[in-house]
C-alpha cells in the first residue's frame, strides 16, 4: 500500500515546453569548443562501463577539495543537491521535529519534508523578498523545528537574505543548511561556518556552472558531521562518466567556466538595467544567474506570449508573494537580446 503522504505529494515541476531559446532552468550558457568536446570524448571512451565507479569518487573529491580549499573529509557528494537535501531531511533531528524554510524558495525542501512526514514550518518573505525575522522567530518558537533550509541566494527571488537574519534563526538552535547553488554569481558564502560549526552545512553544485547533466551535488561540513551524513550515501551515487567529466572540467577546462560565469554576471546587470526601463515591468535585484520580474499583466498570458515568440521562461506566479511574476535565466548575449525583444513585443500586444 502506498502511503497517503506520498499519494498527496505533488512532484517537482520542470519546464518541458519546446522553444528555440530556453531561459527557464538557470543553466550556465557554456559553449564547449570542438577540441574540448573531443578531449572529453576521449576520456569517456576509456571508461569500463561494465565496472562500478569509484564508490568514494576519490579523484573528484581531491579536485573539489582544492577548489573549495577544504579537506576531503569535509565533503560529501550527492547525485545533485537534491539527494543531499533528502539525506539531511532524514539525518537531522527526529521525524517528529519540523523543518523550517522561508517561502517562496527551492521546492525540494518542501518535497523532502513531505516525503519523510516532517512538519513544514513555512514563513512568507517580507515585502522586500527578505526573511521576515519577527514572523520566523515566532513560528520557530511555536513549532520548534530542528532543521532549517536557507537558499542563498534564494531561488526564485534571486537575492541573498540578510546574513544577520540567518544567524538569528540559527541561534534558535536549528541545524542550518545554507544552499549556495548560485554561489559563483553572488560570491557570498557561509563556508567558514560550515567547516567549523556542528550546526551549519553548506550545499554547492556543479549544475549551475555548466555541468547540470552530470548531477553532482556537494555538501561541505565539519568532519564529524560529514562523516555521519556520508554513512547514508547510496552506493556508487556518482556515476563513472560524471566523475571523469567533472574532474576534467574542473582541472583542464575551468577557465572556460570562469569566463562564462563572468559573462553571465555582466549580462545579468545589463538585463536588469534594460528591464528596469520597461514600462509595466517591476524587476527585482539578483545575486544569482536569473532575474525575477513582475508585469502589470497576468503571468500565464505573458508566459504564453513569450513562448509563441520562441522564448521559454519560468512562470512562478503561483508561489507566495509572486503574483504576476516570471523568472528568466541569464543566457548568452544574443539570447538575452531575443528575450528583451520578445518581451517588448509581448507587452505591446496587451495594449
């Protein structure tokens, strides 16, 4: 018999609509030259696919250790951050203690809590898209959650929450997970806390820096905490190809990733400026590789108008505080130009 809590579960939403320009999933617009593709293919061709991969992904962990400037013992790898969120949702506290997170935010925090039957302590953001601290502290006092998930920068709003507010929540005795999926675009981090404190871990991912298809999530924690979480890790959870390609990209070809990240940051600022000047558009500041904006018109209609013009974005208007809001990923300059043109044309169609 399937559990009632699973039957009531809504699956994670992804965009499956087809479009010439896809700016809906916050992927890095990373172009790999032909010689890089050939080099990757050569390494992949050497993989003995009849053999299990290194269960500890030792070579990849060594490279990540150098990148993050932490010990390998501080690192736990997951099949994307999603798997690590699952582990934390099981490992921290007892099932009868709740999980806190501000909303709207990354939906896997909610899904994981529901899967494991944990109470969800959801607190709406304030009018500035920041953590509502008084409301959060009151909810924590009332419900006594033991685990907090903080998306930093927050998805889908794009901004980093005020650091002191996060610290105030942590001081209430919550084991605090700082999800830094978009760190490379914000440069803001709690990494030092994660390797020193027993109540804080940081999540990172390779998905937002050009390797979404590899599904490599990274948990950074104090050695004792990482050891306990690693006990739960499913066998061989990082595939052979993922280990090989990720190691190659982070060593031989990392300058390509850095160049693409820098381009996205410049384009994000340009997009923000262009959207700010559009009549009928309210745009929100972003520390990530996407921008949230609100229009004067129904979001679903604007979403469809953009799709007709060959541009796919994410409709997030169903989320708390995000009425009439869409989220657009920052793409290549020509993709961003096409988006701006399609948006202007779509807005004109409403008048």
